[in-house]
């Protein structure tokens, strides 16, 4: 891949894929652990060695050390979104509090928000306790508006946030926003303190090592083909277990019978080479907040520990037939688009080359809301559908699944994403591909229309997209 001459002082080849730059930063992909050696028995079999599966194993073994827990992973721990994401440990309620208020009441929605706030600090506390150096800085979340329509949405969003407890949102005008992070064209910002920047691969690597110290066995290079009550059938043998928990997130569509359960949505990232001190003197960003915006096809970014900008957004959002990638490569046009947007935000970064590009998939339920489920009668359980908010939600889900497996009645097991929440399945193809393509085409049209700055109203294609997506 090459950067166009308009995006960099001279063209150069950009490493693309190799799972993610986060793994490259750790010296390359890890040596896989041994696979399942054959048929085996366990108390709990967890399918997927990402954040959800590892957190679940961690809390199960801490609560009941004699429990036989195995984790089954097709590639290696952290191969999926857990080793590729933007590094936002934030308190977002996937699907929105209002959805839970409608179905479970206002107090239940408040409880979900409070639990996620506390989870941000729980992850930080566990990292400290287990000696996991994940470059964690709790600098808050900074959302910026760069068009009048975005600013109107920012203000409406902030007003809605401030109507709920435990959100702690602050609205800043253009001058105040620039004093924190100087972004070209920023008209205002909203900030809250319940977010930390992390290095995703450092966290997942350290978490895998922590669960192994507790006595959990992680079998990598083991492809689970089918899950049923009491059984996880793999290409290496069958694991018989009282509880079988699915923690496959964006790769769920690969499991037999789960093709339409969650849609694997693609998200892409680029990362710069380290930026010089004079850039940071001008831009600020000293608190290391995570950075997002109020576009419909939104971006997300962080300032890394070694002073790069990791910058992400949607490329090609969905591959026909729920296909997922194998190595994280993204499209050349996506690299160009993200590079252009990065330079639009930070013009002084245009002289610094892009160091790496990659992509990953995240799980999207039909109602865009995450779920935690455990059926005592069958022992089957699952958690996921985080729609990009999983760095925090996976920890809460893991603690909740552990309580459900151990048959504990706790505040976590009474949260609304557990109690009575089920999402319908996605449509068959080609309806699924047509719908997702139409949604993101409309969102991009809306962003282009709003970029003119002629109106503070949200452009009409975005309303159409929200209706098609079921988010109205």
C-alpha cells in the first residue's frame, strides 16, 4: 500500500494487516500455545480467547479455584477485536440507556450505567494487581464537533447525558476545547471522566498470562466447529463440559447455527510514526483522552504511549455473507480515507508517515444492544454484541457470566442486559448485505451534506439510515 503524495511528503509502503500494529509493537505475533490434544472433560469450556472469554475464566477461577476451566481459541489469545481495537476503556452503554429504560425501567438503566462506570476502574485495578502494563491512562473521553449539524447533535447528546446520574458530561465551547486538544475546525466538545486509554494487545496478553497462573488451560490453534449442551466440538477433539460459554464476538457467524446471530462489522485503523515534540506542543492532548467525533460515520483515536496517533473508523463496513478476515488487512481506499481524515483533524501531522494499517470485526446484534445469557437447564451461555464498546463491557460480561455459572444472585445478574433481553436474528442474504450497505451509504451522504456547514440540522439521509438500522 502507498500513501498518495498529497497525504505525505513522499510515498512509502505501509504495512497492512499482520493482525494489528498493537501486536507488531510487542515484537510481532505471539508463538501459539499448544492445541487441544484430543477429547477432554472440564467443568467450564469457554470458546474464544479474547477479552470476554479470558475475563470470564479469570473471575471463575478466582471465585472457585478448583473449577476445571479450559479456553478454546482458533488462532491465539487476542487474535480478534481484543488485539486490534482502538483502546477505549469507556463507560458507553451499548444500545443506549433509553432502550433499557423502556424495557426495564429507569432504575435498571441507571444500574447498567453505574456498573459500566465501576468496570472502568475494575479493569485498571486488575491490571495493577496482576502486573499488566497496558499503557493505561485515565484521561476521559473527548468528543468533538466540526460542523454545525455535529455541534447540534453534540449539544443534544450532552443534554441527554446530563439528565442521567453517573454520566458527568461537560460541554465546552471552541476555545475551551482547543485548550485541551487543538483540532482543526472544532466548534465545541463534550468530555467525561469515565474513560481510559489502553494498549489493547498488552492488556489481552497480560490477561491470558494471568488466567494461566490461576490454573486455566488455554488451547490455541483449535477450531470450534459446533457448540451444543455439554459439548464443544473442535477439529482436535470434543470437550465435554457442564457449562459451554460462547465468547466469539465478531467471529460468531463462523459457528454452525450462528450465521445470523450477530453481524460481523468491519472497522479499520491506521497509526502514525511517532510525532515530534513541537507537534504535541501545538496540539496539546496532554491528558491522553480518547478522541471521537459526532459524524455519522464516526472516527475514534488515541495518543499512544510513544506519541503516535492511532486513528480509526469504518472502511468497508461489511463483507457479503458475514465473511471475516484472516489477518487484519484493510482496503487501500480505506487507508487513504482515514489518512485524509487524520490530516484534516491535525494538518501538522501530514509530514509524519503512516506506520501501519489494519482492520478487525466487531459483533453487531440486530437491535445494536449487547447481551449476557446463561441457561441453567443446558449449561449454555454467551456474551457479546458490544458494537465497538467491548473493552469495558467484556469485563462486566465476564464477571456476570461467572456469577451466572456459579448460580449467584447478584447485582450483576439482575442488570437489564441479562434479564429478559433477546435480539432477533439478522436477515438472510442478500437482504443483510443490502441493508448494511444502504445504511453506511446514507450515513456518508449525510456527512458530506453536513460538511458544507449550511445547516445545523442532521441531514435527511442519516434519518433514513437510522430507520433501516433500527436505531430510530
